[in-house]
């Protein structure tokens, strides 16, 4: 637990009050707008892990077989993938990081993603715990790691492996099984369960993991806003099961390529799901980065398709950050092109306060939906984040999809416009 600095805390609270009274504040962030605002620094802190370890000159060490390349360890010709032939024991729990968070939220209307939560009520959105042994290579040797995530709350059913098929009795495999459903919109999910190996330039991830698509993510501390964009909920996968290789081409570019068993699947191939997942991320300048991700093939539950997402991230200055995000989806189940453009402008007022805005256009089957969101990130403590916001949805065609389900509800739930007030609190540990 981080210790509370009362003097800093008073400064933070004073900063919050000043921010709320000021009328001339703009919006923005850091290179990642949530680095110092919405994302507690330690939530996904990497823990060094490398199985190689003989020390030259130490008792019982290499003797005359010391390495001559500047790295620690023995040059005895018997190391393979970082494993030493004279190593007696490997403790797979050495260096394991255990952490998580609890997110409690309130919305005046039912919103995207946490559709199972009751409107006008406080819900546990995410009760999250993870175990991670990070794969971190030294001197180009292969290092191994793994990660497992478990979540309970009203967000969990939307990150289960709903791309898996169900049996006639309603049960299913992995975390789509009825045993993971607890009623009243609550449930369990295992959104990540994978192993990883890296030598510094090449990383191989195999198992069940989050998608590479998009800008917004499932994990609450890693988003500026509490609510989610239409494209994130309706046009992108949340998870995959398969293998993805990340290759560092240069200091400014990474390339991704892999195979997955469709979208949102957990260790199975529904309808023969099999697709390519890949793309690249590059720095266009010191202040601008660009990421392109595509899926091509059989997505499983929604059939054959093609999808792409492109994210342009511009760090305008030390405080102001702009993000442009585009999604495109063509799949058999949709039977039409689904397109989206999201824009974010985030201003980091201080270490304790951030102000942000999001503008959305999402179009499905000829019907456009628009949304504007404005909100704050307030950090009265390093392990506490409060995110109040207001979102306004409208549709010129009279069909607003504030509660998702591929976005079109024929106006039966929300009419042609809706204003939603939301606020959540994230407590990390």
C-alpha cells in the first residue's frame, strides 16, 4: 500500500476545488492521457523475471566458463531458452505480482458495456484480481512469463467468452458456462489466461488475451472515461484465444502477427473460427504515434469478415493530448458495413485532476448515432480515482443505442436522444 502524504493530499483537494470553480479549463493528458490521471502507475507494473542466472566468479558459479559478452551467466554451451543445465529448481511463483481494483459506478441510464447493471443504482462494475509474472529479457536471452485475470461484477458478462457456443442445456465451455452467471446482471469472467516468452526483440503470447483492436479497453483504470464508445462495445472484439507474435523492427516500430480462433472465444472454435490478427505501431514523430490493427477471416459466431482499427495519438504539449480513432467492420452477421470515428481531447490540469472530452459518430445499417461526453478524472489519493461525466446521445434517424446490442434498438428504449450522468470510483491495490 502506498503511504498517504497528507500535505500532498491537501494540495490535491485544493486543486480539485480550484478546477471545479474555474471556467476556462481546456482538456487533455500525457503521452498516454491516463498515465498520470486515470491509470494508477502500479496496476500493470512489470516484475522482472528471467530464468538465467549464474553469476561469474560467485561461489559455485561459472569458474573458467565466464561469459565474455558483458552479460552475467556461464558460457558453458548448455543453456537453452534461458534455462541452465545445472539449475536445480525453478519456482514459478518467484517475482509474481498480485494486484487488482474495485470499481463502483452509478449511471442515471443504462449504458454501453455494463448493460446488466441497474440504472439509478450503485453497482460493483469490476472486482478485479490478476496474477502476473512478466517476461523480461536480459542480454537477448529468452525469458518466460504468464498472466491470469479474474473479474466479478456487472461488467464481467460482457467480457466472457460469448463467442463460444452453448450446449442444448444452456451450459457452455470456459467462462461462458452458466456457473459464471450470478444473477441481477452480475457474473464472473476470466478475460486473460496466457503464457508469454520474449528475448527482447520478439515476444510470443499464447492463450486467452485482450484484443489488439481499438483505443478503449476493458480494464477500468486504463480508460479516461467511465462510459464506453459505441465502437468499442459494438464494432470490436474484447478477447481472443490464439497466438500473437510482436516483433520490434526498430526503436520506432513494432509489427504484430498471429492467429486466433475467432472473436471473443475461450479455447474453442465456434463455427470453425479462424482468423489473422495483426498490424503495426509506429512513431511518426516525437509527438505523434500511429497504430493499425486488422482481423481477416472467420470470426466464429459472426461468420467471415474483415475489421480494422486505426489510432492516431498526438501529444500536442506536456498537458494536451489528442486522439483520433477509426473502426471499420464488415461481417456476415452484420450484413452491412459498420463504421465509426471517435475523437478525444484530454487536458492534464495537474497530477490530481484531468479534464476530457469525447466525440463519437457510429453508423450501422444506414443509421447514424452520435454522442458527446465530457468528464473529469480526480485523484485525491494515488490509489483512488473518481470519474464524473455527462454523456449526450442522439440519432437523427430516431434510433439511439445507449445500451448497445449492435447499437440499434428501433427507438424502443431510449427514443432519439438521451442524456446520462455517470460517476464511478476506482480503488486499486
